């Protein structure tokens, strides 16, 4: 990933950077954090990323052409939506030797609900998944279903359970806030029992069953004041219209609110403020909102579909069967009548989250999975490489645990693979680079993978060619982030910046032409005779200067 590094080890493809309208979007934070902590150099192929270097050890681009110019060994795709967005025609021949892995966030049955164009089960299985060499699933259940569905018995598959916005949002902003205070800020009535349903509005999420349960409960228990808030964007408009018609037909306008799409932090506030989260889904691989409610200590009422039983059971949540509205009504009654029981279940769920699904647990699992993917892709060898490297660098580990690398500057893949292997075996705390005759910048380029592992430069002696990197930031000559800033401006950034400037020039020229055309139309006489037929030009033709031959001047002018 350093300035001298022309070939990245990993390409991470995503369409969710900066988005807030889907649970998959948050997974970017977790995966990017794991890649940034790795010794492997990574090119992130994303959407709408500003042309800046964020100093997290990762290189970013939105350019498919830039992606094709490199030959990463490992291609990691966050969901099939990212694959279709960046590679609508599939992988290019430039990447035929790379190992291609897709992270699958949905079960096979989810695509039965979509059933259109690209997003039907057959196309996902036979075309999109067939382009990949391995898969990462978010639950064991999802893995088992896809192994049978797509015949993945001889394909490397891994399970990496989701985590939630624990450190990014919840721990810093919500855990210590009073629930009543959060509810008041959202305008929730403290005299009502507040239920929240978070997810895109589509039939597989089962919102219609929740509305029906509220209707039945109101008819059964007139004294109960219950309000349900649906948070999430509309994905199926016809279904959304059906829900609103049902609310209107039964006079539930005062008990049902469609909040719509809101930023992630606001959605989490609804979960934090509610008396319960309800998940009525007919299929789920592993919903992030379930983990978020666990971390926030919000009582949970859920179906046990997909990977949900791998996260909660009757000891930490109230459960009901899919489409069993009577059971959901009973669960809501229990929530109203016995809040103490709900509080006990919520505390048990929070403890389970801490013990099994926290950000720290995810980091360890991600490092393990990434290590296996590195072996699958040929980035790393088993056993770890030792001795001479193709870039002339020799590596040994002393009995005191210090890693010593000597020779010429090693910025190649095998050097990074060695670091990753040593770090996985026993986290590196001190590395001595002995590079005689090498200046500061090449030394820092060699140290860049160490900076991604959190090691700062603590000593530099140019006379003897020694650079020491260690975790003792208090004695740092250069912090790890400074090392990445100095050597981390990869060549693709200049290309992307030019792409942005060129795009701006094209837009400006198009606006100028449109304005000129509008002014000419306004100024022209109403009945001006036409003496010749000139073909109408498309805006694209005018912007690019490709005039039809018959419309060009014929008097010798250029």
C-alpha cells in the first residue's frame, strides 16, 4: 500500500461506504477496520469516496479502471450488490488469477421475495456466485443452506458472525443515556408502550403481521396503549401501500407511525428508546438490529428464522413462530404485563452480546478468516515463509520475540505475508529493520505494513541503516499514522483526482451548452424560416464534440 507498491494484496469491493439505509452498510466499518489492522495492502473499490488519503492504511478508489490496473491476489466482495455495482459484466481477465471471495448476507429464500431481473435465486446461484472461488457467511445456518443450494461442498467457506455499531455509536453516544431522555428527544409518549421495527419495508420483513398483532391487541385489551414505529426505507412500494391501507382501514393511525429512512444514529436512538424491538421476518441470515438491541439492553421479541437462533433463544428473548400473529399478540401482552421479565431477558441478551458478538470478538474472528483467505489465495504459505525472500529481505525471530529483518527494502507481498503470519502467531511488539545504505523514505515504505499493525517508528539510525518499530508510542519518532501519511499517497489518488476534475469540466461544459441553447431559443424570431435541415444533436454529442458530418461547416472554417 506504500508509495512504491504497485500491486495490492487485497481488493475490497463495496457499494456501501458512507450509506445508512441498510444493515449491510455498517458491516463496512467492521471489515475495513479488520483490513486496516492487517499487514496486507488493500485497495478499497467503493462508492462516492472523496479523493483523500484517510491514513487508515487503506487505499481508496471509485474507478473500475484503476482497480483493473492492479493484480490483487485476494478479491473480497461485501455482498452481491457490491459485485453487480462494480463488475456488472463479471470479473475482468486481468483478475483471472486472483482468488475471488464473496461475503453473503442473505439466505437463499430471501431472493424468492425479490424474484426480479438480477435478484432471483437462480441468477444469484448460477451466475453471481459461480464467479467466486470462496464464500464468507454471517451464520452457520446460511452457510449450510447455500452449500446445499449451490453445491459448495468442495469450495472453501467460512462463517464470520456480524457485530454491531458498538464502538462507533452505541458505546460512545447511547449506552449511558437515560431511555426516557432518548424517547423524549424522539417525541415518543412516555405513557405508551413503544415498539420499534427496524428494517427496509418489504414483505419478507413481516411488518404486516406486526400491524395485525397491534390491531388484535387493541381489540382484546382496550386499556393497553401501544404504539409501533416502523423505521426504514421503502423497498417495495406496493407492499408499503398495503400496510398504510391496513392502518387506515382499522383506524390505527394513532398507534402506528411510519418513520421512514433515517440516519443510522437516529435508528439506534429508536431502538434505545423503545420498550421492545420486534423482528417478524420470514428470513434473516443475521440481522444487525438484533445485535444492536442486545448491546443497548432493549427487550427483544423475534421469530427464530435463519441465523437468529445462533444469537438468541428463550433465555434472552421472547420468541414466536413465523406468521403466527396470535403468538405475537401473546408476546406483546407479556411485554405489557410483565416488564420485569423483559428486563431480565434484556440483561441476559446484553451479556451474551459481550461474551460472543462484541467488536473485539469480531476482530479476532476476522483476523482468523483473513489468514485462511490469504492461504487460499496464495498470499501466505503454510508453514509461514522464512529465510530468503524474493525481494532480498531475510527475516528471523529472536528468542526474546523481536523480529529482525535485514537486507534490502522489502515492500513485496512475501514480506507482508511473513509479517501477517508472525503477527497471527504472536502479536508483534518490536521489529528491527536493518537496511544498510537505505534512506529514510525507503525505510518508511518497508515499515508501512508494520504501521498498519499499530507499530510506530521508535528509532532511526541512518548511519547504520537501522529502523526500529515498536508499540511504545510514548517513545515514537513517528507515530504509525504519520508513517502512513508520509508514504501512503498511492499513485491511484492522482488518477482519481484527475477523474474528479475531468468530470467537473464535463458537467460545466454541459451546463454552458444548455444555457447557450436556451438563450438562443429565447432570442430567435418566432417565425424564422428554415433554409436547411440540421440534425438535432444529443447533449453528449455536443459535449464531446462529435458532430454529424452533414452538419459541419462547408466553407473551409474549422
